[in-house]
C-alpha cells in the first residue's frame, strides 16, 4: 500500500513537471518558488522567535524566584540541544552559514531535509535557556535548506538550485530582521553569489515576501525603534573614522579568539569533558557579568534608552553603583568576554550563530568609544552615544563578516530609518579596510579558504573551485613496469593512442614515465629490443599532482612546470592517472558556461 502510494505520488510529480515545462517558463517558475520560499522562511523565523521568547520567559521567571538557576539553565539548554543533535538529528548542524558556503562551493547546493527544522528547534532551546549566541545563523541555514529541498523536489537544475538556496538565505535574513535589502545584500556579500539580471528578481521576491509577512505577523515596529539624539554633523567625521578603525580591531580580536578557542575545545576528545568545561565557563561568566546571558539585544536597548544602571543589576559590580567609570570598566569586560561565552555555548553542544554576538560587541564598542571621549573636555564635539552604538554595530558586523553593505543596510533597516546612512558608510569602510589588513577572509569563509574550497566573485577562481580533480583525471594511459624490455614497450605503444606511459612497480607506485619522443630513435631497431629495459630510458615527471590538491594548486603546478600532462598519485605514491591541460580547458569551459548561463 505504501509502495503503491509513493509510486502514484512520484508519477503525479513527473506529470506536473512535464506540464510545467510546456506551460510555465523556467524563469517564471523560479519566481514562483522564490515566493514560496519567502513565505516559508518568514514563518520559520516567526516560529523561532516565538519559541525563543517563550523559553526565555519561562527561564527568567523561574530564575527570578531562584537566582542560582542562572547558573543551571544555560548548561541545561546546551546539554538538551546536544542530546537532540546527537540522538535525534544525528548530524552536525553548527556553523550554519559555513555549511551553506560548503554546499555552494561543492556545486551540489544540497542541504539535508532535517535542517529545515533541526536548526530552529536546537537554537530555540539553546538561546531560550540563556546560551550566549544568536538565532540568525540557524535561521539562515533553515532558509537555505527550505530553498534547496524545494528545488530538489521539483527537479530543478543546478544553477537554479543554487539560486533557490540564496533565496532561502535572503528570505531568512529578511524575515528575522524585517530587513529585505539586507537579505539581498547578505547573499551577495557573505554567500558570494553573483547578482545578475536573472538572480536579482528571485532574490528580491524572496526577501520582500518574507519581510512583508514578518511585518504582518509581528507588527510594523522596527527592532531598535527610537529617536536619534542628534543629526550627524561634519565635525564628527574624524571620530566616525576612528570608531571604524576601533571596530576593525575589535572584530579582529573577536575572530582570532573565536578560532583559537574553537580549536582548543575540539582537541578535547570526550564530549562529557568538553561539556563540563563549557558549562563551567559559561556559568561563571554569566554570574560575574549577567549581560552575557542570552542574545544580548536587551542590553543594547538599555544603552539606547540611557538606562545604564539596570545593565549592572545582579552582577558583583552592582554594589559599586552606576558611576561613569564603573560602567566603562564593566562593559569593557563584558565586551572582551562575550566571545568566550559564545564559544563555550557552541562548543558545549549548543546551537547558535554570530550575528547577535557581533551586533552586541559592536554596540558596546560604539557606546564605550563615545561615552569615554565625551568625558574629556578637550573633545569639543559631543558624540551622541545612541548614534555611535548603532555605528559600532554596523562597523563590527561589517568587519567580522567582511560584508560592508550588509552592515550598513542592516542597521539602517533595524532602526527604521536612513538618517545615519553617511556615518554608517564611513564607519563600515574604515572597519572593513582595517580588518582586511590582517584577515583576507571572513569568519565564515576562512575554514573553506584554507582548504581551497571557497567560491568567490572572481570568475576564474570560482570556476576552479567548482571543478574537482576527480573529474579531470584520465585513466586510459597504458602502464609499463621497470623490468620490461624495449620490445615490450614497443608492442604497448602499438596498441595505445597516447605518447606518455607511466612506469609503476609491483605495488602500483609511480616510479617514472616513458615519453615516446625520448625513445623514437631506438624503437625501430629490433636488435635493441632485448638489450634495453624501461628502467634505463624512463625519466622522472616534471611534477606530480597529489589527489588531495585543489584545482587551483594543480593549475599552479602546471604553470610552474610548463608541462602539458602530469601524473596523479595518492598520498602513498600509488599511480591514479594523468591530468592534461586539454582536459582541464574543456572542463573549465563547461563549468564556466554553466556558471555564467543567464548572466
């Protein structure tokens, strides 16, 4: 019964696909799917927010009756998330944006179906119980999974599947922040997807649809809606640029410390030990600095409303009062230790992203910069702290993610206006230029860049990234053994269409090559057939291509040696085949045509 039902469904789907191909053009159908993706991602973002708020309300209500629960609840959330991931999902769902980049760079764009719900559930538990991470990266992975699986369901071809993954990511950002332009720009800058005439309409459709439904579900109010204290004046430009430089260094600190701590945690083999260490670090930090509890957006709201005293409530610093310099010291410590709390949350088994921690750290940077300088009388220009908080958020996000336009548009849309557009761009520009001096890649793409798997906007490099070494290896070369005679080789040459012959030993390890040109003067002399053996006239290849190399490394080897054919070996030296420039060029043209189709 079940088999018959599934067969009927498959037949109905194929009939619909055939009907669609006749009556609905590919471009129009992609727009329809983008609209559906936009609706689905808005609903997913709404569900995630509601789950987080419900759990947060439960946790904070319980903790208000017993302050010690602040020590217990975050580790409980992390452990519960880890158990769900390990025994229910049974897959790694961390680093959501990085997983999308991997899917795009491998030219598969396939994201597992469970990511349509697993990231929502796991991140809601982690954040709702007090984990010091954000919900944005998980919802981006959820949106990308929706786009990927919807496209695969309707048997879309590869380039449209990649586009639907981008639509899902754009819709997720637009839905959770109510920021449609940010969703579009995020896909271009962070996911490195080219913005063409073909791709812009589906991406816009998904973003606008998701943001519109988010407004319907949650109301028209912006995330940080307030009246800015003062309009921007030209005298503040030098301080705006200085803030950007500071944001660049804060982002550098945040990124480097995060990579260092993650590597250290990964070296702990047993999960129990890793969890206990993470739980201890997170609990101690939250007790000492309560603003590290949860996403941290409430702290930004307190700062925007000049409510500094409530930020220190519940901490050991509360007894010292809310004096000017105690606030500066306390928030500086919070800024420095936020990355420790975030890494401890994820490394212990929690699920969360870096959007919220980045915005949190950026807001504190902008506040501390302006709040400190306003104290000194020689600073003759007043720096409005509300404005500088927002500029700090934009600058730090732009630097951490290497996404300057995303930083500008996100903060502009989060505040419901564009009054700070010019200073936002100045901060973002100086922050981005600062971190680029020290880090070429963003916190999301660094892992892939180190492995040579990062898809970029540079067409040549993007094509090489999409190409795989296995697809260009040719195996029809006839092999010879070192002990063979010249006569044996001549017989093999007569049956082969190649002029290069790999020499392998008994264990199939490559020991050299025989070139037809090198033996042409003796191969027609039968009297020499038994006198010469392969080991006498074989030569070493100009270089060897390792099977673990990326295409970019392989092309560099070809350029260095000026060779036309090079042998491929594995890590133990076993012969696998040859790569020729002609094969590479043919494959390159095919991938480039597919990549640029519709541009």
